[in-house]
């Protein structure tokens, strides 16, 4: 019975993969870890008598969203966190200001974890879940960590905006007096 089920599942996995490396069994294991962590958090809450908040304030939701965004990009793209991703990835160059592009390597669980740790969209679910747990078990500390990551995100946006303004200013400043822009010619 078990061998027959295993064969059927492997057949479905091959059919789904369509010749590509799509480790469904490994994805299922990763989902199992996530589900187990959530179940563990719920159990811990019940054992300690800690209850989730009745509602989430808009401020907390904004803080959670911005800090989840920033932390997911830090973990999945930052050069400093590349040692955490290195067992699952291969360096492939730069993908943007202060961000790396990495290729997933390996097969099975190594490949599945590689996809998770290189995808800010995928990892955001895990980070937001951790943040939500923090709001239940340690809201003050979680808000402080969230505010810190949100400040980093705001700083990132300001850095990118500043760099763009500097590029625009340098572009205009490099024009010779005889080189007038189209706007100036129309006047």
C-alpha cells in the first residue's frame, strides 16, 4: 500500500514537473515546517494563556508590512546575508543597488530551500508570520524591531531617490552651453 502510494506520488511529481526541476516532495516538507511552526506557536499561546489581539491597528499593520518588506529583502538579497544563502545558491552578479542576484542550486530539499531564501515574496509569508507571533508574545519588542526595519526601508527609499536626483542633476550639469535641451529650443 505505501509503495503504491509513493509510486503514484512520484508519477504525479514527474507529470507536474514537465521535465523541469520542481521538487514537489521537498516543497511539501518546507510547507510542513511552516505548518508545524504555526501549530507550535498556537500551542504555545494556549499553554501560556496568551491570546492574539482582538484587532490589529492600522499603524501596526503598516509597520508589519514595511518591516516584512525590508527584512525579506535583507535576507534574500543583501550581500552581508549571502553566507546564509550560500549553501543553497550560486552567486550570479548584482541585481540592483546593494542587492545580489543568485541562482538556486542543488536538488530536492536543497533546491526548495534555495528558492525560499532567494525569493523576497516567498519569504515574506514566513517573516510576517513571525512578526504576528511577536505581536502576540512580545508586542513592545516586536514593534521596536518593526520600527527599526521600517526605518531602514524608508532610508533605502530615500537613498534611491537621492541617487536618482543626483543622476538627473549631473546629466543636466554635464551639458555644454551650446547643447540646449528641447524644452529650451521651444521657448
